[in-house]
C-alpha cells in the first residue's frame, strides 16, 4: 500500500507522528549534548575571570616627584610632587618636598599625573559574555524593581575591569537595565576582593527608563502614531500612579496605619524631600534622549521634588534653559555617534558638550559603545576638543564633573589635599590615543595594570623571541 492510497486523515496523522518522532529524537540528542554545552559554558566563564591579585592597602607614605601635575581643580604644576598616606593626599605642590624617613619616593620626571578617570555609566562587573545568561546580571524579572541595587551583583573578578583600568578608568557608575524602573545605580572602584571592597556608593539613585513620547515612523514600527501616543500616556500615568502610591505608603507608615512593610517603597524613600523639606538624599536617573522625553521627565521631577539626572539627553541642547533652571544633571552617553535627526548638523554629537558648557548646564561624559569598550572613555572626551571644549574641560568631563554629578566630589575627581589618592601616571594626555598609563593608584593602593591583552602580548613576544632573529632575505635557512 502506497502513501497516496491512504486516506487524507490517516496520511496527516502519519506525517504528524513522523514529525513527533523526529522532534523526540532531536530532543534526546540535544539532551545528550547538554553536558557538552554546560562544559563549554563553564569553560568560557572561567576564561572570563580576572585571575590577578587585588592590590593591598597602602603600607607607607608615597611621594611622586618631578612630574607634571594636572589637579583639574586648579592650575597645572610643572616639576611638582604629590605626597599621599593611608590612601589620602596629604600634600601637593612644586619642587621637592622634605620627606620623612620611611616615605617611598617615586621619580616620575617627564610623566604626567591626572585624577583617575570616572566612567559614569557602565555595566562593568554585571555582564561578561553576552551569549550566556549566567555571567549576565543586568536586570531583574518584572517592570518595577526599585529595591534592586546594581552594586550587589558586581563580579569583582570580571576580566573587563582590568582592561578598563589599564587605560585610566579607576571608578565607574554601574546601572541596571530593563523594565520601567529597573533598580538603583551605584558607584564602584575598579579594584577589590569583594563587592563591599569595591563599592563607593551603594545607591546613587533610582533609575527610570522614560517612555518614548514622540511617535516613531520607522519601517519596523507597526503601531500608528495615535496608538503610540496612547501607550505613552499610559506609561506616564503608570509612573505617576507608582510614586503616588509610594507617598501614600510613607504617609500611612508615619501615622502607624501601614499593616505591612513594602521593601520596594522603603528602598526609594530617599529620592523624595524629607518631612522638613530638605532636598532628597538620592537622585533619580532618567534614561531619555528626545526633547519630549526630557521635558516630560523634568515636569514629573518638579511634582515629586526629585534631584534629576538625565542619562543620554541627545537633544538636551534644545531645552538648556529648562535644564539650568531646574538644576538637572546630564550624563551624555556618546560622542562617536550619528546625529539624532536627519536635519541635524553632522557634528552635533561633538558640539553638544560645548553647548551644554556654555549654557551653564551640569554635565559629564560617558561612552556607550559595545560592551567591553569602556576603556575608550577618554577618546570620546578627546573628540570634543576642537569643537568648543578646551583639553582641561574635556578632562574635567570624565573626572571632577562626574564626581560632582554623583555627589562624591569631596573625595574623588581632582587632585587636592584631603582627597583620595586615586590617580594615574601617564606619558601624556589621556585624550590622546598614543598615551600610555604607566601607573595607577586607587585610594593609595598601587594597581597592577596587567590584563588579558597584556598577557597575550607577553605570550607572543616570548614566542618570537624563542624563534630568534628574523631571517635576512636571500640568506639560507
């Protein structure tokens, strides 16, 4: 009996049965390969671990002498010195200081000293291998998870951390992603045995992914403009409802009327003014790019009394008076990007920092390239020089300005007596690609600048030394 002689219903059942058997066989095959996949995943995870030794605490006073000191907060000092003890700068000046017995003197003649660079927006330590879920911890389940702190999930042994550090980035803001309210950002130092060792700020503020207000007309967008506007209004209302409920909860709690504690609302109480009307202790970081998003977020921040920082803000130059009036901070994410609109100037991204500077807006700079390129932070700042910013302003945008936006400028961001001895010693300006970082100190601790790339370099230099001199053309082997 041939297949064609079978009735249609039986033929369909036979085909479905065959497909079912095939799927079962495939499933069994994949199940058998699961240990292999797990082994590969574990191997990749192990390869992605930094196996270097963390720096010990500073053991004795250290004096860097004879260098060119760039405090950022003041004038450059040629032939200067920096003396630091117990992780804190004690003296800074010109010439050779009188040193106590036991002080380690390091001659840095011809070299430059800058504050350690601070990257304001990263997922350092939260992501390692994008194709694997285990080493990726950038978001939580659910749309509103304000209780989440990004610093808790940081992996101190991330292989990306020493790569970033070797190019001068010594502190970094870490942000959660995903959902409407993904959690709270923090600030870490890029060295430490544990997340507690690394944490500078456990919670710098709440992160909100602001809804897109302006309708999108791209080919991939299936919703009409009216439908998009309706969804935007619903999302904005959801934000109002969420924080109105939080305020109602605090009122009930203060009056003894709350039956149960809510960890979500408890975690964000500090983003609101206190009962005496004092400014909030923590900020709100709003992810927004368009003019419409920026204006909308400022209006909501006014209602709740937030201290607002907008992350991205590619169209912030269109509303600078509003930003200045409300003392809104800005974290620009990229200068190596295309203009926002088709009719924008081709060099808009490079000119935007100078426009904000001239407009009196508080701002700092990040780079949102592909993950793993946080080390390129200084080159994004360098791109602004020649488009309105001076080299000092560009350096400030990735040091002291970041510290001011995060509220840690009393300890970091510039080289001043009484501040943390967190600095880099370089062959030139960090803005220049040819500049090398020769030394780095975090809170006075001398940092190993080795990383995966330097290990590979040393490995293959050794290979070619073993092979001996290259043969001369025409000579016998």
